[in-house]
């Protein structure tokens, strides 16, 4: 199976089985926005739960937060996003497709430095333009490069005609909500430096090009943690978080050979040091998480713009300093896609090809499916319902009585269900059911009254 083919198959499975739908599909969609269907929302929730556990539950010095999407617009000036958060844009003069110039140059193996001025990028683009064709119409006729700000504007609370000049922004990254609540948390949560604040939430970016399914979207969810430290500890803490976050992905069941580090040589405006963890997607390695040493940039900027001193006083040593921040920033959608690609397997079973999503047990959207052998036999349906009603108290389960058992196994394999429990005629006599394991396809008979214990051990 070619990699392009694999991506197409995954996209098709996502639609067919209800993991991901294009947004507003009955209105011809809405570019670079997607919805999670019934199994998609389960998978996304399991990813978020596992991240929350790894960051908040298992670390005594990290607390959670859920800040709002809209914030005082001055925050985005202080953070540097109003002036510095932009991508270089060109437009095809023939078909009017808008394109990211740095992406076009990368395809020619030319790297546009993030610190380059727009004029420098324009020159680099002009020098190489002849080699570039519009991916849509194939023509070679582009506008000059201009900066395109990625913040998404709204007219929230502004009832004037020219709201556009003083917009409220939808947040471009969730961590600014953490920075501006840092003092509230110091004052209320009995935390002392070093400590962290974790948050999961939506972020919005006016991405110029929508590419690679849910990899780059205009509305997406981030899982961000900001760790506040003494400046002297920055290097050591940064390395610790790099290691922890690498291990996290291995724990999700991602193979080491499908992960790699990418060190940023050209840093974005807030970062002192930045590494990405990249995953080997069918379209190539791409970032799933950024780990950034942000220095004292954010707290200093917010101190300057708000007039509130955000420095920290060590009550023992009386030392006053501006904390530095080490950030871990992951995307729910990109982790979702990485986990999906990793889990997608085609196996030859006899004459047939079995498509199975081998998610790890914590991430699988459905843990157990319960089947009556036949739909039209009330005694089987009743028993299977009884078992299902009992198991669903502790596990995400599904009841399925549609089609023959082989078809039901195929469907459950395609959504990654760990175990299938079948109630047949023998079950009514011997009080046992058949349990089929997703990965081995092995089957065993287990007493109904021992099912709770069986699944407690397995799950
Ligand atoms: N606070 C730092 C920050 O936002 P980033 O590298 O711009 O850093 C962090 O984004 C993560 O958010 C990325 O690694 C990715 O997983 C996710 N992300 C960023 N832009 C995205 C987009 N347009 N679509 C989907 N996920 C995105």
C-alpha cells in the first residue's frame, strides 16, 4: 500500500465509520474545518483524558485551568500576535488560489528563515519563482509576497461599523489564558515555583492553506502546559520535559521509529529554544507537539502591557525574579491523526483483507461490543442486552445485532473495538459467552458471571 493510498484509505474510513466529517458538508463544506463523529469524539476524549492524566493527575506540581476563548484584545498585542503572528502569502493571478510562500519554497528545498523580513522573503521567492507552478492550475503567475496575520477577528461586543479596526480576537493559542491567570493561581492554588498550569481548549488560526486532512485546520484544539521556573533552572527543566513528552507518545503506542525531533534553528518571536516532536505521517514527518523555552517573554510583556507586576518573590530567600516558562504544546487533532495512522493495519485473513485499527486499550473508542447471535431470537437478544447493560456501567460499549457475525467483527475491527462478546444458543444452557480478541482474533468461552472480573484484568 503506497503512503498516498494509505492516507486516502484512512480519510475514507474516518468518513465511513463516523470518526471525522467535513464541517457543514450539506452546504459543500467549509475549508479546513472538520467535525468529530461518534467514534471520533470518543477517540479525541480518550486522547485528552490521557494527556490530562499524564500532566495534571500524575504531577503534584501541575494544576488545571479552563480559560475563555475571548480575552481582552490587549493580550494579543502584548503577546506579539497582533504584529508578529503572520505567514508569507502569495496569490495565483490566474486561479486566485492563496498559497504559503514558505511551503512553496520548502518544496524546492529552500528554507525561508522565520526572522526574514517580508522584503527578504519576497526577493527569495522572486529569485525562484520560475521553478514554481500553481498546484491548482499549473500556471506560473504569482502576486508579490505579503504578510498575512493569522489571528481570527470577531465583532464581539463591538457594535460600531468599524469593529474591524478594534476587533476581539478568537485566541490563536490557548497558553495566553494561562499566562494571564498565573497570578490568580499563585494566589489561590498554594503553588510555589517550580509549578505548571495545564489547559485543553480550542484555538483558531486563519491558516492560508488547508492541507492534509485534519493536520492543518483553522479551528483546532490544543493541549498546553506552561511550567514556571527560576531562570537558572531553564536548561535542566527544558530537557526533562522533552524526555517526558517523548515518552508520552511511546506510551500511546506510537513506534519510536515513527517519531523524530526537529530542532528549530529559526525561532518564532517568543522562543529561546524550540524542538518539535514530529510523527511520520503518510505525507511525511510533521509536527505533533512543540516544546519551547519561552524565557520571561510572556510574563514580562503582560507586566508591561497590563501594568500589573507578574514577578515572583521566593518567600524563603526573598529573591524577586521574573519566572521563565517551559511550554509543552500539543494538538488534539494531530495526535488523533498520528494515533489513527499508527493503528491502521491491513491483514490478510484467508482470501480477505482485514482492516483493523489497533489502538491501545486506553484510546480505543469502544472497549467491548456485545452481540446476540441472531437478531430475531428474543431469548438471545434479552441475554445480550442484560450483559451489555451491565458492562456499559464501567466501559464504553456497543450493542450490535446487525448482519452476520463476520460482518459485525469486520465493523468492530474497523473502529478498533478491543473485544466482542457473542451470546449464542449454548450461552442459554452453559451460561458462557464467546469473547473474541481484536488483535489475535482468538476466541474463548467465559462464564457470564465472571465477565466483570475478566474485563477488569484485561482493561
Ligand atoms: N503555544 C505555542 C503554540 O501554539 P504551535 O507550534 O504554533 O505552538 C502547537 O502549536 C501545536 O498546536 C502544534 O504542534 C500542533 O499540534 C497544534 N497546531 C498548531 N496549528 C495547528 C493547526 N492549524 N491545525 C491543527 N493543529 C495545529
